[in-house]
């Protein structure tokens, strides 16, 4: 594929209800969408998961836009890539950091390859599942009772895993109430988004009594050593999210014992090539992985579902149906979940497996920038 043009656009999409994590609340998503075009005129959509504020990681939609425009898109325009997998190295050479910006472009190239070869994206990636288990991620609520109501309703709907966002002050009593209401069998986990410090070991140890499947990212993202010390004290497995930004961090995690599960978000690690490397490395060591979410639209979800069909994604992913997030998604068909808590991998359709509702995207667009290959050799365009 020879990349001729990339269009960046920002759309605003209100969430059906605000989503609160330890570091902030979001009510409306500002979403950066990419449209990649090759010389034949074929196109593919992709999504950048960076949020409005740098409260999950240092990137934001605005830094991603800048990185794509200044350093990343110029590095690939006018170049011919044999496959989407070849784009990762080109982008790594273009800039340090900015994984979410890189991932959007890299995954878009995979999407374009799937489109051009008329193959389903999941198949291209090496997926082996036709359906994937779905878990729900529930934001922080004002009271344990309110959270327990939401958890009970999620169980009712069929979700295979219930994840509760926690922070100091909204943790032990909230989890206790939820466990009491949903019963001992429901797979329950918590995600702290790095809200705790090494001094909080006693508090976190109290969570052991609830039989959680894992505690996601209790400590700072750079703190692998203290995660290892904490893991030694806990029966509950630690799952790392923010800490794992490349396969080398998985190596560190394993060597140190910082965790026993990895949440793979392709946006966080720079795309599919890195996601697959992390997946393979975990598989080698017998560690399970699952696919995380970043409140994506139906476009980002398509990429996540495809990734989650790989063999070592043995735990339910944060792959809720479109309806959980949006009054109306921007793709057709919308993403759904069966009463059995499964999402279908669209193996019967080539490309990313959903159509983008272009008219609606146009209507939601607040800014747009088309970047085209100007004929100069790529890499000299900075
Ligand atoms: O830590 O997994 C996280 C959303 C925004 C930022 C960070 C996280 C999340 C989620 C949402 O948990 C999961 C989803 O998209 O359903
Ligand atoms: Mg997380």
C-alpha cells in the first residue's frame, strides 16, 4: 500500500452518562478520527484513544493531533508499505513517545491492508475466536448502594466480568457492598488507575477478602518495583494497564513479579505490532491478557474486538456494546452483546467489519485537516 493522504478530524460525542475514574470525569468525548487513503483510492478509518486531558497518560487529543501532523503522518505519506506491520518501525523512528498518536496511524494501516486484501482484520491479525467475552467497566459512584445497583444490572445483562473503578475513600466498602449484592460467583475486579501509593498496602490488602479476579494498576505507572513489593503482600493478582507501554515493560514485570495479568490497549502501546508482541510474550510465560477500552467509538472498538480474537486473550475484554456509551454510535451495524455476554468478531466482512456513517461523522465534526503527500521523499517533510 502506498499512503497518499491522511485526514484528521475531531468529533464530539456525548456519553450517555458521565464516566468517573480516580483521576477525573468525562461526559463528552472529543474523539480524533483518522481516514487513511492509498494511491488506489481505497480508504480506512481509525481512531486515536487520547483523551481531552492528560489524566490517564501524558497524551491528549491535542498533543496527538500535533504529533500526527508534524512528525508521524509526514513519515509515512508517499511511502509504500508491504503490510500494516511495517509501519510500526517507521513511526518509532519518527518520534519518541506519543504512542496513542502512533497507534491510530499504525492500526489504520492494518485496517487499510485488510480493506485492500478484502480480508477481515481479525483474520489478518491472527485471530482465532469468532466471539469474545465482554466485561463492563463501571465508573466511581457516590455510594456503595448505587454502585451495587449498577453492578447487579450489568450481571443481569450478561456481562462476563464486572470491573469497578476505585480510589482511596471509594474502595473497600464499595467492593464489599457489590460482592454482597452480586454474590460470590460473579467475576469481579477493581481498577485504581494509579490512585494509590506504596503506603496504601494495608488498605489494598483488605480487598483480598472479596475474591477479586485482579486489581488493575494500583500504583503509579512508572512504579514496577513497588508493584512487585505490593504483589508479594496480596493474594489478588495485580493486572498492569498504564505501566505496560511496550514488550520490554512486560519483561520487567515478569522479572520483578510486578503483576500476573496484562490489560492490552493497542492505543497505549503504539498499535497492533506492539500489542501482538506483548500478547506473545505473555503467552510464553503463561500469563493471561485481556483487551482494555478507552471509551472508544465503534471505530476504535472494531480494532479492539479484532485484537481480542487472538488466542491469549483469555479473559473478558472491556468491549461493551455501543449502547452502553452512546445514544447512537457512528458505525453500522452498532456493536452489540448477546445475552450470553459475548460480542461477535465480524469475520464475515472484510476490513474492520463495520461501515462508518459518514454523514453523521460530518455532522459531528468540529475540525478537520487533510494531509497529503506532496511528492517530496517522506522523512524530509518535517
Ligand atoms: O483504565 O481501563 C481504564 C476508560 C478511560 C480511561 C482508562 C480506563 C477506562 C476504562 C473504560 O476502564 C473501559 C471501556 O472503554 O469500557
Ligand atoms: Mg485501567
